[in-house]
C-alpha cells in the first residue's frame, strides 16, 4: 500500500524524497489554495504531461507556477499516444484496457524523468486529484516497479464540479439526497439505473437528446477568461450549448465543460 499521509517531521519518512500530487484548481490562478502554493514552492521542480506540439493546459500550469512559485521549473513529459479508435474503446472493457496501457506508458516516461532529476517533485493536477485524474495511479505504478523510492503526498484542490456549483449558486443534491458523478460516456447507463441528480465530466460531446425534459446547469472553461454559464431545460438550451462548446474551442484553443442534470419533478 502507498502511504499518502502528510509527513511527521520526526518520522524516518521525513528524509525520503517527496512526490506531491497537488490540486491546483480548475482554471483561474486564484483558485489555488495556500497549502498547494506552499507545496509547489518547496519542490525542486514540477512535472506535467504534454499532449501534442502545443498544449494550452500546460501553458496555464506554467503561468500558475510563474505567479505562485517563481523559479520552480515545469518539466514537460511528452504524453504517449493513446488509442482512441472506436474499435478499441466502444465497450467499457475495451476502454479500460486502453487506459491501463496508456497509464503504463506514461508511468515509464515519468519514471525516467524522476530518475534523471533528483529532489522533491510536485505534480500540479487540474482541479482535484480525486476526480478523473490518473496521476495517483501513475505514481503508484512507478513505486510498484521498485526502482525508485519516494513518499507520496496529496494536496487537495478545487474541482470543476465545485466551481460549477458555486457559479450557479447550487447545492448539488436535494436535502439529504444523492448526487452521482459520472462521465459523458456513462451518462445513459447511470440515468437508466435511476439516478436523478447527475454531475457529468469528461464530455466528448453532449449526449442529451434523450433527456430533453431534464434541467441542466452547465459551465464551460470555468475560472478561465472565457468562462461561460448556461442553465435551463435541456430542450431549450441544447443547441446553444453545442454552439458555446464550438466557440470556446475556436477562441481559446481548449474547451472543458461540466454540468449538473436534474430529473424533472
Ligand atoms: C480529466 S478531468 C479532470 C477533473 C479535475 N481533476 C477536477 O477535479 O476538476 C477533466 C474534466 O473536468 C472538467 N473540467 C475541468 N476543468 C474544467 C473547467 N475549467 N471548466 C469546466 N469543466 C472543467 C471537464 O468535464 C473535463 O472534461
């Protein structure tokens, strides 16, 4: 088991190298916590996966470091290609297999960087590391190989779903109720299972044609200068949402959106 508890300065672990997985909030540089800033500043360098020749989300991390932890270098690690073909990923089993292969390739690339560069490392993670982020799994893979030794700590961050709730002034569930957090890929299955209050992340598109009577609270590029908010009945706003996604992608070179769906009545 990986020990991810904060270090007691008097424990033997205090002498071990630290890898800190640091939630940095989900957009604006003001969403980072004081604890996260301290963790970044105490690190010898930071590491981030770089997707493609230009990765706007890596640029945002660089700006964040320049502002809150100047002098801490962000080392970019080229992200291995992931198989996105529908033949491999259309089933949940196929999708999971593809993701696990990709984690293995990514963890080998990160291990090389950690082996070459000594010192405490920060991994700035978008939002909070607990939601749809593979960093902890990748770090665990590196430890499991046994070639490197380090202590892992997690610093929580503000997740996109919290920013969504704040911007729309929402409690995500009814009194004493339940909220389900899922992905666009699994939305239909979750709704068929009876969920009536669903936060949806990781959206390749908006699979809402069967949910036209539901209410939606949607947020795109939250925290960023292009932040966009829409709420209403799905049937009334769906075409606007699709247009906003295209516009954000064109104007800001990235689009990420998250939404709460609530069953009518
Ligand atoms: C790989 S997941 C990472 C989530 C992150 N760990 C968190 O706690 O927010 C990325 C997804 O989070 C959501 N997301 C992250 N940042 C966002 C933002 N600034 N605006 C809207 N949605 C965002 C989107 O659903 C996106 O597809």
